[in-house]
């Protein structure tokens, strides 16, 4: 234990209690120095607890409570002697009977002295034995506090009352059930996962509370003071205790650093602190590492630790339930059903026939998961069997993996028709998946320090597999009608499932993870009986798993040449079908917030157009004239009942061929009808509707107005003020200097099409701004979201010439921030450039936008002008980014 300065050496003979402040400050300094010198954090927290005991005893005696029959107890974390720098000091004053007036006065003086000291953050309760009984009966929090109550000073005869009260007010079963319900609610608040980007190290799954939970339930039943005492009772093994203590030490160290950094009782490992705390743990960046490497390595250790804790929490509490709670239920009769020579069902859960099964028959390690995946009636695995399984998984080696029987079992699991996701999660949790596929073991807990990938790589991979399997379920077919039908007709679903399992398996190694993962997958598939063609198909899917999403989100897929190039790379319907299902499942497993009906429509549009190209023949050139004529014919059929063909043709004559190539017949009908009805009215025309292809959350806004140089900048500035996020923009200029602009927007509030008043407000704001084109509406000033301030995105600008369109394609990559598109639009306006179309892609903290522009006269920038503009735009983006970080 660490030697600290005694309190009495600070307090003068006249009992100057204010000296306690200086003493506590000096104690904290001594503890920090000891921590920096390498003293175990367990010693630090216990020494701090002892120091607080010392101060409280002094104050107790100082006011004369040592002459009373009252007792002072530490409760909560203080009761466990787990005190971090800014932890609450939770205490309980216990009395046998109601306090007398004299006792109340002395207790009040004691409490006042705690606040006077100023170095405490006390949480104080004053209770009688009777009130403890009353409150513990109905309040689980009080009952839990009493279990951990540790007497500090006072009447020692009261020391055993807190636990005695809980024993008499709660049975093993009622306390266990209540604590498990409480844990389930706590898990729900943290998305039932250990791998949140900014985890709460105290309350999230796998956090300190999970370790406390084991202690609370065990202490209630076994009447022990320390988890260590449970080893002798056979409840926990020496190995499991070692894992828990090592995890607890690590979590305490993180919490220690959080308290010191924030100067408060902070438990959330926010982006704000991750980099600095990673450095304190010794994670540094080498020359060949990317900037966020130390954070990712530190968080990987955290996530792996949290996984260990939650697994032990699950196993030990299940063991308690199965061995203590359930056998004591009234009329309980154990139900046993033999499955085969290796396994049996005990009360619906799998159990080994005897404890040597995994040692004598190693194939049983995989067989248990085969049964779990293929028999829906099985509720899980018994805790005793889990203990044996976790130990057995460590013996999986090269010989085990090369055994044909084991390979066949593994593929039977992958091909199982029922609970594949749940089974793979269990295989991961219990160490089987990471040992059977060592490359998967390397990505356990691996995070990417960005807002795009919100799960660890291993969690994302298994969620991707879950999404694929959901495509065959009727309830999800409603949300994913096209991709579900495609998935259900795949010839070999195991091909796309293995591609999913390996698609990110090489992340964190350096190099191209798609190429490295493809190489791993080929080796695995060959060993597991796939033909060379099937191996190559799996590898191709891994190599190209980002190709479809990047094409749909970054390129103009209304351009037949883009679609044809995409289809040519795929080559046939088999590759298209597999890639489409993998892509949709992948996006949903990366970040569910990224998937909306707009993105769904992009994927669906690219899939159907590519399918048509493949079916009509890849060697068949695009017949643009026929495409234009077909589009015009379809559109005119929907217009001739209301307008003369001459009037329709007049409008169309003002528009170029590109308009009829890239716009659908439905959109052309919408535009033409609105223009003809608007007539010669010089005022801007603004219409909106639900996107026909995207529906739900995407809104189309159509603007018909006189062309003007700041049209795009003005429009997006207004839309930003109206809380509308632009996803796509297309600006068509007619020969008579009128502009037909179509914007696809996502509504942050989701009320644009259902709230007529809001829709009218948006229309009026646009009309007003476009009517007074000489007055730029300016930018909406918003605070930068906290999380964005921790990402230093390199600003890049690339300006190239599109020969076919005779337009410059401007690609930018920068930090996303409120009003970004309006800022960029303003820059284009000031440089005298007209924007003809835009494709907006926001991926987490990064914005990757593409604009097609020309000079005001319709001519593209020459090479020198393009270079100057790229430098100017990058400089403006750098300045905007600097403003973001200056706010931090």
C-alpha cells in the first residue's frame, strides 16, 4: 500500500478542519505521483478510499458522534473502496431508532462540516434500521447500496444489519431478476453493444457496471465481501478472476485519466479525450502509421476488454441462475433430452454429455454451433459447457483448421438456414471464430476513427451477414423489395456470405484491404472445397465491394455511358446480382443512418439500368438518338391530353439533347406541365414533390426561373437555412436564358411534404431570393457539431475536363460542416462559374462532392485556369477548416 501523509499532521491542536482541504490536495498529488511512477491503479483507488475514511473518522469524532450509538457506512463505489479522483463520496448514517433532537443536531453539524471542507462531493443518507427495511423492499437501488455497505466508524453492532436487511427483503430470485432487468435496460441505453464510438466505460455493456453486477448478485447469495472469495466457493475460476481483475484495472486507469482531464466524474470516452488518453497508455504513432493509428490501437484494446467482461458477465450470471436460482424454484424438474453422444439439452440449452467431450472429440467445438444454427428450438448453451468451450477454443490450431471434417462442419454452419448471425456472434464471443479464422481474430475490436464506420470491423462484418440473411425474410422484403428478390434467386448464397465474412478482414494491416482480403478468401475457399471459379468469384466480390456504392453515389448514373462502363466491368448478371446484395447489406451494416430511400433509389436505379445493358448485350453501343426519341414519345403521351403538341415542342426546342438523355420521362412531364401552366409569368416558379423513385425521405424541388450567375449559390444557401440537405442538383439552361433546376433534398425534420405551412415558407423564401438575384442571402451561422472538431480531413480539389460534356468536373473532399454546400456555391459564384449539376456525398465526417461547371459563357476552363481555380478553392476550404478547429 502507498504511504501517505497522516491527516493529524495537518490538523492543529485546535482542530482546524479547513486544513483537511490542503491535506486532500496533497494526498491527491502524492497519489498522482505514485501512479506516474507505475504503482498499480488498484493500490491508488484503495489508498484514496482509506484517506477518505481517515478524514470522515476525524470529522465524525470532531463533532462528537463517536459518543453516540450511530454508525457511519460507506456505500456505492466508496463501499467497495473504489475511489477515483472525482468520485462521489456516498455515505449512510445508520441508527437503530429514530434520531433524538440532540442526535439530529450533531448529525447536521457533521454534514455541514463535510460541505465546509469543500474537497468532498458527498452523497448522504440518514436511515434507521426500520426505514432501511421499508426503502429496501421497494427500491432496488437502496437494496444494492446496502449490500455494499462497509462500516467506517461508529457502533460496530450495526455492521451486519445492511446485508441482513437485504436478505430479509429480497430472495435470491427476486433480487437476481430485478438486477438482470436493470442490466437489460442499461444495455438498451447503449444500443446493446460494447463497440460504441464514444463508449461509457462505466455503464455500457462490458463496462465497470458489468463487473459490479457479478459482485452484487454473488455477495447477496454467498455473503462474501470480495469477488476473490468466490474462487474458493467454486463460483469463479482463478483464470476468470484474473481476466476480470485485469479488465477492471484497465477500466479504472481510463477512468482515472478521464477524471484528471475533465476535472469531474466523467465516464464517457468521448472523441475529445481519446487521443490524449491513448498517448497516456503509450500508444504512439510511427512514421509509417496514419495519424489516428494510436487511437485505433487503444480503442481496440478497450473493445476487446469490454467483450471479455460482457462475456464473463453473461456466463457467470447464467451459471448462477442455472445452479442456484432455477433448481430452487417450486416444483422444478430438470428436463434432459439426449441429442447424440456428445450433447444433450438441459432445460432447452445445449450441454456436453461429459466434461471431456471437447478434449476427446475436438470436432464437438464446431458441432455445438452447428446444432445451435440448425435447431431453432435450442435456447443457448449451458454455462458449465460455455466454460469448457472457451478453454477448448484456445486449442484450435493449424491442424484443427486443416481437418476436412472440421472444414465441412464450418461450411455447414455458414449454409445453415436459421440463426447464422446469432451463431457467428456466439462463435466470436467464445473465441471460436477468431481462432478458426486467425485473420478474423486480428480485427476483433478494431475500430476506425471516423463517423462513417460506427461499429468495430468485426461487429460490422457480422451485421453485414445478418443483413444478407434478412433479405430472405418476408418482413424485410417490404423494406428491400428489389434486393430481397435478387438475393433469393442467388444460385449459391454461401458465396456472398463468405465474401461478406472476408470483405474487411485485412483492415488494419496496411496496404489495400480489398486485395489482401481477396487473397485470404481464395486460400480459405480452396481449403473448404470451392471450385476455382467459385473462389475467384468470392475474391472478385471482395476486391470490388465498394465499386457499386462509389459509382452510384459519386457518378451521374443517369448518363448511359457511366452505366455502360459499370456494366462492362461486371460482365454478367451473376456478378451484378451478387454485388448488388453485398453492397446494400454493407451500407446498412456500416452506418444505418447512411441508408435512406434516396441512396436506395440510387442503388436500385444503377442495378436496373446495368441489368438492361447486360441483357441487351454489352457490345451494343448506346443509341442516343433512339433514347431521346423514346423518352420524348413517352413524355408526350402523358401531355397531349392537356396541351397541344406544338406547345410542348416549343418548350422542348429550348432544351438540349442532354436534358432528354439524363432526365426520365416522368420528370420531363412534371417540368413541361409546370412551365406551360406558368406561361409568360416572369416570377420564379417553385414546385416540390416526393421523389418518385426514392419516395419517403427524399423531396424533389423544381425551379424554373430566369438564368442568373449566382443561381446555384443562392438556392443552396436558402435550402440550408430551411434545414434541407441537398443530395443532387441538375441545372439545365434553356436557349432563351431560362433555367430548369431540379434539386433532390433530404429534410432534417421530415415535415416538408406533410406540413403545408412549412412547404409554403420554403417556396416563398426561394421565390424571394431568386427574384432579388442581386442580393445574396448569405450563410446560416451554426455551431460546428462537437464530434466534427476532432477530425482533420485533408482538403483536396481535383479539376478535370469532361470532353464529352465540355464541362469541368470539380471533385472536392473536405470536412463536413454546417452550410458547406452553400459556402462552396458562394465560392463558385465569386469565381464566375456556372454549376450545371452536382452530386453530394457525405460519408460520416467527410464530404465528397462533385460539380460540373463552365465559365459564364458556357466554355470550360482551360488547363491554366483550372489549376488556378483549384488552388483558390482549396485555399478557401483550408480557411473554412481552420475556422472549425479554432472553435475547438
